[in-house]
């Protein structure tokens, strides 16, 4: 393998960082031991900029290029976004209707438990006794359990590493 650029990020299929590389897991590095890398990264990925600077953290994150493409949002280097799981609010759901189940015929029982509405005023016998039971809660109540759901695309875990030594990249 040829000499990498200092700060290059690679993905590898093995579970360790080879010599002159470290994992991209957001760890803080000492500036005095890594001055050249600090001059490239600064505090873009964390650190205090006096004694420490941070490396990119790709644990649980997908890498994305900085900038703005046509019709896309602008993303800056080091920006973090997205959520592993989300709970939808009512305002985030598409407009929709809930149908009420009903039977056009007359009532067949005085006990409404687990039943459906019947045609208005069309009882085979006297109206149901309200004290004898209640309509199925699913007919008129909220549905769902307000639990978060996973928000990630299908994925494959790969080890991301960054070069601690290498050729200092020129801007030309």
C-alpha cells in the first residue's frame, strides 16, 4: 500500500486499526503529539483546541460529503445529524381518515362489548342498556403506543480508520 495522505479515512473489513492508523470513534488526541493532523482537522470534530482535538466519530453514523448539491441542503464539515429512532407526532403523519365500523341492520344484542354501531333507531328490541357493557375501545380511541421506531437504512458494519501519519496534503 502506498503512503496515504495524513488524515485519510479508510474502511477496512478487519476489526483493528493497523500501525499508523486509529479507529474513527471520536477519541480526543493530544495536539502536541499530533500537530500536523491537528493543523488539518482543527476542532472540527471536537476537543478544546489548546491541548486536544477530536477525530471523526463514525460509530453509528453514515459518512456524507460536505457542501450543497442542486436542490439539497448545505452540510458543513463536522456537522452531525439524524436520529437512530424517532417517535412520530400527529403533525408529522399524512392526513388520513379513520372509518367507523357500523352495521346497517338493527341491534342484535343489548351488550355492546366488542360490537359495532348499528343503524340509528333500528333496534330489534329495546335500546342497549348503557350499564351492561361498553363499545370496543378500538372503535373510538387513539391507536398506537407512542413508541419510537428504528429510523436507519439497512446497514453493514465496517471498521473506519484514519491515518495518523502520511503525506501532508497540499491544496494545489
